[in-house]
C-alpha cells in the first residue's frame, strides 16, 4: 500500500495528498463502524447515513485528486467520479428509499472506483498510485455488489457499503499516515538545507 518508494520527481506536492486521504479514511471508518453496530437499520437510516457518506465522500474524493492533478484524461475521469458521488448522495437523501441508494450508489461507486483505478495505473509517478489502485478496486467491487442485495433490505445494503468503507478506511488511513510522515521529513530536510551557511571559497 503506502510502502512503495517515492519516485524521484514526484515531489512534496504529491505528499500533500495525505490530508484528503486522512479525511476520507476517517469518514469511511465512521460510516463502516456505524453499519457494524446498527443492528436493525431502517430505510431512513440507509438513506441518510448512506447519502451523507456518498455526499461527503464525493467532496473528499474531488479534494484528493485536486491536490495533486494527474494526466488530463485521469483528471477528467476523477472529476466525473467525484461528481457522481455527490449526485448519488443527494439522490439518496432526497428520495429516501432503498432503491435510490442501491442504484445511485452503485453507479457512483463503480465509476469513481474505475476512475481511481485508472488514475493509479496511469500515473505511476504519483506517490499514492498503488493506494489509488487498491481503493479503486474496493469501490468498483462495492458498486457491483450493491444492486444484487437491494431486495435483502437495509441491513444488507449497509453491510455491503459499510464493508467496502472499512476496507477503504484501512488503505487510506495507512497511506495518509505514511505520507504525512514523509511530508514532515521532507519539510525538515528542506528547512535544514536552507539554514546551512554557504561555504566561502
């Protein structure tokens, strides 16, 4: 995950991605734990909790890929993915039924996952490329499964989406903490280099 060596030239700009990654990790962990401990969720719980997760997650997703811009194609794809997550969150909150969350969430998670997967595979110089691949696979898998558990009710919908959220939280959390450390080390080295006196010949 976050253990891949940094590629020369990726710079500290790529390391700044730890902030949005950490925000996404916290959101995913909170939502995932909610789905674990809420034993008998209602449709309203699915709509509100799931809708907020998609809505806030979409904002975090866009923040992640805005902090470190990728190639033109991957930038466009991630903007579409983030926009769909935002839209799916609004749809789930407005219509407040299982089908809206299942279908809108499925499309959004699948497309956003594909976009993040392509970003990771196509932009290998980015420090978080491997993490984008892992989170992208989790997202698209969650999106594929959601429609098939709609008939099983709110608990199944929350179980699938919450399971994907917990897996994402682990990947994103480890990556964020790793890049935060690397960013601090890089900043310390830069400060030390600037503070060294020039050698007089």
